[in-house]
């Protein structure tokens, strides 16, 4: 271990139960991410006298380590403000952090960590093993969006920008692209919920320039977007041919990878609660960035979360 590193068990010792049930991540994984990025964020300078009893070796960890852990407890459990002192607490504490401490100390770490994390790389799509038997060349991944529900905005104009009839609610959209093996290689957020998926893709085109031979998979709502294989839509009053149905089935099989990854990203209380998130925009953006990068790192760290790749060979056909 390097100076300042935390041991793999530290977050299990901090947890009132265990790290995974409170954060969605194993203690070993959280420790590895803390050790990797600990020099990239400082958090608040506020360092009150620790009340935590220490880990199994009797070592007391700084508030920076504790607030790092409580950040992920907040994202996963998503307590209301009155619930914070009961939920955002450590083993050995009768009472956890107050809402004022949360916004002063935990949020400051979230904002810095969101800028520091670097676990999503656009070049991952070009990995020589990122191939599928159905798409041996040319196709590098799939793209989709998912909603983050938010409470109705008081401003009617803003509410109109966020309202999405598909979800019958105010939402922000997150655009995410993953490789054929399930590695996140591109993401943009937060997009107004009223925007169509195709419009979001087109508006972010400068951020995801593609090679002349390159294609991604998408569902049929992206049918008019360039460089996306989105399948066939049945004509008005007509039906698809057997060949078109087979094309759709092939695209759908590999495109489903992005849906499985999205399920992992949103597997936290902050994204599941209804009517939705009610905090500040910049805080939500930080939480989304952190979760996307943490999920990307987790998928890379645990091959069982990935689909089998084939190769090695290039993508240029």
C-alpha cells in the first residue's frame, strides 16, 4: 500500500451493515477507486473530531475517507433530508451527518470527484476483441438514452422542456454508448427530456466523430440518424418482410447490451425514486457523472459483467 491508501476492508468496517448493501459496490472496489483518485479531490476543510470508533485494526480514517463513503451511501439509498442523520452514519455512531454537513462536506467531494474520474474512454470501442459473430467488422457498439426523473419544475417553461410524454413525467435524459462487449465508451448528460433521442444524437455529433467505416446499433427511434443501424419500421398499413424481421432480430440481439448496462447504471435509489430528484442541477450532474464512471470501472474490473468478445482483428472493413 502507498501512503494514504485505505485497505480493502475499510468500507465494510465503516458500514452499519456492509458496504455493498449501502452503496451498491463491494468494499474492495470502493477502496481501489479511493486509492486511485484520492489525490484528485480534497473535499471540505472542515474536520470535526471523529466520532467513529475505527476499523478492525483500530485505525481512524480522516473525514475525507468517511465522506467519500457516505457519498455513495447517499446515491444508493437516496435518503430525504430528514432521513440523512439516520441513514448517512457509520458503524459506532448513534447519529450520522446532518443535512448541513452533507451539503458542505459530502457534496464538495462529489463535485470534485465528478471532474476527476476518468473511466470512460472513447477509444475502447476500437479494442481488437470488440467484435460479435453477428457483426464481425464495421459495428463497434450500441447507443440509447435513459431517463432520470425529477420533480415537476415550478417554472412552466422549464417544465415544458423536461416533460416527456413517453414517461409521463419531467425527466433529464442521459445518452450512453457501449461496446459490443458491454464497456461504456461514450456518455453525455443532462439533456432536456422533451428532446428526442435522435435529436440528442445529432446535437452531440461533434463529440462522437466516427470513422468512415464505423456504425453503431440503435433502436428504431433512431431510424433517421446517420451511421446508426436501427432496423426496419413497418410501413403504414403494411408489414415487414421475413428478411426485414431477421435484420431486426440480429440488430436487437447485440443492441440489448446497452440496455443491460443501463440497468446497472440506474441500480441506485437516486435513479429509482419517484416522483424524482429534487435537488440542484449541478449536484445531479455530479451524481450522474460519478455513477457512470464507477459503473464503467466496475464492468471492467468484473469480466462476468461483460459479454464475450471475439478477435483479435481490426474493425475497418
